C-alpha cells in the first residue's frame, strides 16, 4: 500500500458539539494536531515541482487533482532544523477558507476525540507562531496547528525568497524516484464525477484488517477510534469467545467485540497494533476489536459488488476491489441487531 492514500476527504464525523476529532502527528519527535474538519487527504511524500526561488519553508508545488498547491516544510515553520527528505515521510493536505496546502510531516500517530475543555490556550503567544492551543494526551502535550496563523505566515513570507535548494534534499536514486513519481501520478488524477444524483451514491469507509482478511465499515456507524493499549479490558464470565470483556470509557461501560472471532468463529491473535472502533449506537455501548486500521476512503457505490450473504457470511453485503485486494463491506446494522450478540451484551 506504499503508494496509496492512507486517509481521505473529511475522514471522520464530529462526535458531539463539545468534541472535535484531531489528527495527531509527529515532527522532530514532537506531537502536533490538526482538526479533522480541515483535512482533505493524507498521503506519503510524492514527487514535487521545484522552483528555484520560493518563499521560506515552501518546498515546491504539487499537482493535486489538476490544481497546483503549495507544499510546506512544517519543520521550518515550527523553527526546526532543515534536513534531507525520505520516501517514508508523509504529507497532510488541508483546506482552510480558500487555501489548499500540503504539510510534510514525519509520522501520523492516530485520530483522537478531544473535548473542548481539554484544549487550552497558551499562556503566551508569539506573533510568528502557528501554535496557539495545546491539549494533554497520554502524558504528552500536543500542540494544535492554527491554520489561520499558517495563512498569515504564508502572506508575510510571500515577498521574501529563501536560498534552500529543496530538490537537492530529495532522494534521487532510481528506486526512490519511481516511488515518488507514482505517488504524484495518483494525487494528480482528478476524481471522476457523475452528475446523476439519483444514480450516484458516495460513501466513506474505514478499511481494516482481520487476520489476513480485509473489511470495510461505513463511517456513519463509527463514533471514535481508540488505541487498545490505552484501556483496561475486564473479562466477563460465562460469555462466548467473541466477547473480550468490558472497558470503562469516560465513565461508561463499553462491551468489546472481537470482530474476527465473531465473523470467522476462529480465535484471533492479540497484537500491539490492535485498535478499537467505538460504534455509534444510542441503544448499545459496543466497540469492535480489529487487528489494524489501514485508512479511510470515499467509495462510489457503483463500484461495489453486491453479494448478500457472500461466502456464507450473513454480515457481508458487498465487496470492493482496492488494487488487487478484495475488501468485504460489513453490514453493521445487522451485526449490532444480531440476536446472538444482543443476548450477550444486554
């Protein structure tokens, strides 16, 4: 999946009016966050169009779906030292007002739901800083990127030109150049649009893995993504294997469903990368345990292969090919209303 987009298009809905979802990422071993409302896509570093004289921190230009956008070296804006780029670095494409820009970062950490009371203003503020707020996360301070301040920074530096040759800082071996070019081609491709709204339906899906199988969940059923390592799961006596137990999530007890075990009737293997998907249901407090979360992507309904009860699994209602990989789309409503499950979580 090295050349594939890893998240796209307003990837998760807001949970409540008092909570906001933030994408947390690292730059020079420090944690930063951007509101999910402003994120268009996350991808890996692609090949760029380099310009000899550009304002400070602007690496170059990217053809994004037919539109040329600026790519920013976030390290320079944050006051960090310049260093060579690698193919493993990632990029966040954001939209703010009429501005579309891309930030080069080191690593995406996770998506977190943060209550507005957790976000605090800095006790001081420098006019040149793009950080105005912070919040506490797992004993670490996370700095929130202020996109309004970024916009002002770009306006302020637009008349000055840096001396850095960014092209020389990019990998130039044959293998890396091929990877960067392939990524650029994917990002440059414009979406196909069909204007018949009665025939066209587009939904967003979370792509997950269960053992060696691939599944998708429509994000309208997802309330929150949670790292399993952060929670204590207490086993429940006299329950089937697919019920891992319960956990206390902000004062509410949530039942943990081992999704692989539930679908396949086979024992799953516990790993450090496992995640919990809190399901958006008013009736039941339930979270699905999955092996890993890959990315979230918009899928045109016309590209789905509708196969009710495909392969003997009554909880799969369609299939979808992502490259050469086959993904099964789960019927979440059917799962949470399954009599077998209701008996055990009631």
